[in-house]
C-alpha cells in the first residue's frame, strides 16, 4: 500500500499523550494515528457501543411501568405510599426477628477454620 508523507500540527499535550500511548501499545505514532483515523471514518458505531434506549431491556421496561403507575397516582397517594414504606423499614430495623442472615464463601477449609477460630463467641 503506498504511503504519502504529510505534515500535521498537534497541540503539545496531545502529542505527548499520543507518544505515551503508542509506547504502551508497542506501536508507532503513525500506526496509532492511522487506526484512530480509520475508526473515525468508519463511523461512531465502531468506536462506541450503542446504549439501549431507556426501557429497552426487561429491567428498564419494569421501571418504566412502575414510573407510569406512580405518576398516575395523586401527590397525596404517593406521599402516603412513601410514608408507609418508611414505617415498614423502621419496623424491620427494630424487630429482633428481622435479623439478617450472612452467607460467607471460603476458598479452602483452612480459610473457614481460621475464620471460625477468630469468630467464636
């Protein structure tokens, strides 16, 4: 493939960063610039992955449905629901039956044994 010699002007800070990145990649400055220009010319879809629109996945759809249901309520109804949720959360914190369970994983039996010795009591 024939190459042409051209001169371009870059800001000093960009040139320093470009050279640093080229060294990290074990590439020439020209090679990094050529790859960047090719990526630019082929369009943004090859540079960045497109993000799904809000509500495009199952979780987003469920959140959007919940938002629409909440917005259909009056402000008084929304306030009442928020107060009820706060009351339930406070009751769960005070309740001795609301004790949290803990699941711990260990890489080996020796790790478990060390943890067990340290946490007796």
